[in-house]
C-alpha cells in the first residue's frame, strides 16, 4: 500500500523514513495523480485542521478517494465536540487524577506526539488521548479546582513543538512509522503491512513460535510486510493495513483494545472485537446456543437467587465456569454438594453470574476450525494425563499440562459434528473460530465457541499443512481488497 505523510512544507520535515513519501498538502489536493491513486494511507500532519483549511480538506478528500486517512474527518470533528471531550474526561477520570497527582500548580499542559510524551510517567495518559482522537500532535490543557479537569484539547503543528521536545518528537515519529522487526532494510515493495500481535510470557499463547514463523514466511510470499507487535505498540497500529491477533484474548486486555482500534480505523482484522466480546463471555454463549437450538451440555446460568436449585438440574459432578474463563482457567469441577457450595459462593463474589454445566466426560473433544463460515481444519484434543480437561494447569510436569491431539481431513469428520460446528460459528458472524464439540452417546454437544483459536505448528496444521496459514492470510487480503473496490 502506498503511504504518504502530508505536510504544509515538506522541506521542513527532516526525518527520513523508509517506504513513506513526504508530500505537500497542495500537491495532494491538486495533482490529478493522487485523486485516482488506489490503496493509499495518508498521514495528515498539516499545521491546521480547522474547517475548510488545507488540513481539513486533506482528510476529507482522502475519505472521498477511498484512501485511509489519519486523522479522519470524524477525528477532527470529535476534537471540537465538547460533549465527547466531557465523556472522555469522565470515563478516564481515575487515570487523569492518578497521572497528574503530585503536580503542585493549578494548571498543566500535556503535549502528545504520536501518542507519546517526553515524560515516561505520562505514557498511559498520552496513549489514552491518542487512542480516542488519533491526532498526531495534540496539546491537552488541564485545570485543577477540587480535582483535575480537561480545559481544552488542540491539534498543534510541528512548528509549535518546543525546541527542547523536537528530538523526542522525532524519535516518537520513527517509532510510530518505523518497522522494528528487521535489522536490515527490507527488500521489495510490499502491497500491505501486517501486524501480528503477540505477548511475551503469554500463559496460553494461541500459536507456538514455529507457527508464528510460518505465518510470517508465508505472508511475505503473499506480498505482506510482516511485523510482530506487542501490547505496548497500540499507538503504532495506525501504520498498518491489517492485524492478526495471536495473543490470548479477553475483554479487559490489550487484544480487545487492538481489535477495537482496528475496527475504528478500518484496518483489516482477524478477529473482530465483537467476536472477543461474545466468545469471552460464557453467559452470552449459553443464551445464544440455547436460543439457536444448538445442543450443548445441560447448562444453568447461576446467580445468588437460584444457586441452591442448580444441582437438581445438572446433577453431580458438575462443572462451574467463570463468565470470562479461557483455556480452562476459571473452570472447576464440583463432585459433592460441599465442593459446589464452596466454589459457587467464591465465584459469585467476583461475578453476578456464573455458568454451571452437567459433567460430560469423554476421551477427547472435537475442535473444528471455522474461518468466515467455512471449515478450516479438524482436530481431536485428548484429555490431559489423569485429568478431566484438555488442559491441566496444576500438573507438576509441563509435558503433562495438555493432552495429545490428532488432525484429519474435514470430510472424515462425522457429518453431525461438522454441521453443529458450522451452525455455532454462524451465531458469531464472520471470523476465525474454534468450535469444541463432545460426542456423548452418539449425540454432538457444543461445549465452547472460541475466538482466537489455536493454530500451532504440528497440531492444527497436521493434515492440511501450509493451507491453514494461507487461508487465514487470504481472508485478511480479502478484507483489504473489499475496502478498495
């Protein structure tokens, strides 16, 4: 994808950046070549975004031309909207008060350059404002009465950056636009830039290192530039065309923030924030499966008023799940009434609702990978050694934490298993899902719908090999190409 930094005077922009051209606002607005250009990302760094200014028209025409502009017209309007500023001030009041605690004066100015501030203690606060307004150079003024409040927000130009801040600002620009994965200049002109989100020390990473390496190798053959990014790189996401999430997903962690920002900025994504919201909440899943008539283990949504009548519906043993449990974390088995009462009371202290399911033991669970409503792979996950789940996080030996797995051709999966998996994925919409199905007495029971399912080298690719990786990359490319049609 073509990338341009648009400024008022290119001669004043003395930062050299690879594969990004610096052009003037006048050129972008008036030269016919730019009006017909396809697949372009425009970084609008004009000195003025006011209504009918050059900066305003750069973002406006970028949108009309089908280019991806940062900031968008919506971002520029948001900046002038007092109600939105008030909402941000109220929603992040705790962060504002915590960040500015200790400042003695009654006024404070925060200068944000590409989502960062020269003082590290304001990193989180700066990232929050950048996430909401997407303005490259932003100045926020605060005033303190009984507490700190936002007095004003203003987009500033490069010439308004104080001399003592310019070195840091240039470094922030290099980080924002730069590519950190390569030690040497990349060769060739790639069509799209792909960010793969991973997290160091992830307790249950959805892809092992060999799989991540294979994704990168195959993506580059498909004309993607690939960079692995981490949770702290959210402010840099705007520099990419596509996002593939390969860290554990929860509503309250960075993966959701990345997915949400990608959606806001029309960045092609696997997977969507809606998928994370729905799949990470077992309460939603239980209701959705029941309403769709999809068979699943007997399930009760437990709350303080019905907790004493659960056992008569599910029997014992039963399984208790926290609403946001993933990878068997927050999933417990109660074999006696006493165990049940102890576990459910503890869980209800943390959540208003808990899921209880009948215990359905089996030697293995089916896992059907579904990508955009089509089957991608089929596996059988066997229970961990001496345990009733696939994962046993309490196992003394690391090798005993999970069971074995085998992979097979999709056409060899029993028809009833495949049908119920496809029907389940349809509830969540387009995306990448892993549907867990038990087969009990010949009947399929859907246990889980997983967003961000495992793609591990040597497991999920065991039958189809590279096709598992390339199909996901093709799905990202399809999302990108649909935007330019």
